[in-house]
């Protein structure tokens, strides 16, 4: 398997396993889709870490696989490529990318599909597709601009340049920078707090934020209001409010 899943203590790890560079071929893309569905629906998984291993996150798409594709070929494939990465973005749980080595092209787009990014201090990130005569095609132009702003996104995408971890942190492309040996453990620690938490409310919060980004303010507020009201039908809402009134710690069941 080119995409492995491990679950330990409520944390699911989605592990890319195509050494040496985790080139994101069609098999990995479809593996991401399947893994996202499995982890998203597993009640024993409270949060997810996306990890490429100790040496590299993912250095981009499999260019050899793409080189001979025609417009017709890619017109058929492009939607599936986008939806495979979108499946990771839509995991209804906290998701963090643990980035070592390179996160370039499709690798950067995969990291962008996560809620947070923890990078090694020697990591390199970027969208170098322009150097191949193409543009990012799995969310890069959209998620990157929303994350770091259009001007900075244009700088990275137009130039194709790589940024180091320090610059990535400064512009908001990553959220934490740690020594390379600590990347995975730091990513796990970041999401460990959600194990045993109010899973339905966390899912609603993610849906509210991510869905609202594509709406105007009035529509976003209506979306938030709908999700907020729906939580009053949950056991976790009752447990949380009862615990608050009784001045004790709540016990959530995810229902």
C-alpha cells in the first residue's frame, strides 16, 4: 500500500509510503481518498496526522506519469485529482500535516488541505508547477491564496520558488517549526487535546469555518446559526452544559 493508516490512542496517522520522494501518482491520490473516508468515519479516531515519514513529506506529483497525458486525458483526470485532496480537507476532524524535507507542488497542496501544518526547521515548501509550464491543479491556487493572501500566493506560484521553514512560518504557510526529529511528535501533541473531546461540536466548528469561507457574511452567519442550533440535539451539549452548571469536568461521548 502506498498510503498506510495507523491508529493509536485516538490519533489516526495517514502515512504516505512511496519512497524516496512520495511522488503523488494516481495510486496515491486514490489512496488518499480511501484513507480520508476511513479515518473520517472511524469513531475511534478523534484527529488525524498526515505524514510522509522522517525524510520527506511529498515532493510533488509523479511527473513521469503526467508527461505524456493529453488535454483530454487531464480533463478527465483533473476532477478526480482535486476531489482526492478535497477528501482530506473534508475529514470532519482536526487534521495536521507533519512536514519533513520537501512539501512541493502536490505535496504542498496536500499540506494546505490540512487544518494546521507543523514543519521541520530544514523543510522546504512551494508550488513550482510554473517551471513545468502548468499551474497548481489540486487546490494550490485556491487554498494558498485563502491562507496567506493573494499577493503572497501569486509570488510563490508565479515564481515557483521554494520557501524555507522560517519564511513559511512568517507568512503563515506553516503554524509551527520544530527540529526535524520532533515533527511527528509535535503534530501528535497538537491534536492530542481533541481525544475525548466533543467530536460533534468540533466537526460542526470545522464545517462552519471552512464552509463559511466560500460564502458572503450573511450566508456564513446563517450557516453558523444552523450548525449551532443543531448541536442542541446532542448528548455532548447536554453533558457539557450540565458539567458547567455543576462545576465539574464534562465527559463527552461524541454523540
